[in-house]
C-alpha cells in the first residue's frame, strides 16, 4: 500500500527564510530601513525560552534587527504593558511579540490589547482577528497562516473541497477556518464534543487537527487521498507526537505533516514574513523611521 507524501515543514520554512533574507538584503542595499522585531519574554519557562531564542536567531539570520526583553515572572501588569507600548512606539520596530503563555496573575488579553495592531505580527489583536473575519487586510495569525502555506505547497486547489478543522481556539481553529473560507473551501469546525467525530473527519478532503490531545484523531478515520495538517504538539513519554495517529493516517492520506517537523518550523518563518510585511507597510505609509545604519 502506498503512503502519503510527507509535507516537509522544515524545507518550506527554509525556503521562506531564504527569500526573506534576499529581500531584506535588497532593502539594505537601497539604503532603506530593515525590519525590526522585539520579543518579550516574561518569567523563566524553559520551553518559552527555547521558542524565543529561536525567533531571535532566525530573525538575525534573515538580516532583521532582533531585540529581546526578558522580564521577571513577578513583573506587574502595568509594567509589562508599559514595556509593550514602549517598543510599539519605536519607529525602528515593526513587530512586537509577547511570548505566551504568561505567568499566572497576568492578563494575557489585556497585554495583547496593548500591542499596536499594526505591529501585532502574531495576528492576535482583536482588531486583526476582526479584519480576518471580515476579509480586510491585516496581519494573520502565524500558526493558521503556516497551515495554509503547507496546504498550498501540495499544489491542490481548495476550491469546493471540504475542509474539517478539529479545534475551535482563537489561536488556531477559528482563524484557520476563516483562511480556508477565503480559499473557497467548504468548512466544518469540530471539537472534542462533536458527535460522531470519526464521520466528520472521514468526510474531510483537508483535515486541520488542532485540538491538543495526543493521537485523538485515529488514522482509520482519515479519508483516502486527504491532506492532513497536524498542529498538535504533545509530549508523551519524552516524545513529541501530534493530534493525529501519524503512521495509520499516512497510509490513507495523500499528504501529511509530521510532528515534529511540520507546522512548528513554519510558525517562526511566518512570523518573520509578517514582520517584513509590517516594515513595508510602515515605509509605504510614510511613517517616520531612523536612518539606516
């Protein structure tokens, strides 16, 4: 029996980063300001430190200005919002990202609301979420947009296809459903309480699994020939596994992302692309900026 082609998120992400590096080098050669990204890390969560470090490193490798703010876990809400606003007001910074989750006691929604929507390169501000829902321009959330890039890498036209999203979070499920609708797919949103989830999954030409439960989606449920994008990252017995039962699903799917190595690498590349787009938008609007060094 043939197996599905693995969608190599690392390769697609590397291609995006390479293209961005070339475009940023062109900006610099033209004497124009290069994109600037600030990451804000609160507390000492080990996983968050790894994620932030990777974002900083890849931003620098692409030729961006990459700055980091590390704040103690006992920082007050007011102090954190003050730091966010300070970086948003800087003309040399195009993207401000606050690493989530925040330590207990801090209001994530209030912190996200404090980010300038034009510099919200994570696409989480309610204004940008509203722009997505209404079809207006604005930064799109990184993980959902990464999913779409990986689907498009298969070369399959989504027009009229049935896409099933398992998961309804504001971080992935809801926004990726909107992005699929923009590509003219017919979309069903499911979740952990959906009745007969197996039947719903079995009807999907495109399956986006973002429910956060290890191997909740059984391989035998997958429609033969489907595209499967697994957003889940679950640590079980020291190993990372997705929301989809990978090996069994691969025997039925036409294209499938692995965990790790699928959506994960794409998220940072998409963040950098959003920051680059924010920089171009800022320069096009005539916003004041410092002379390039």
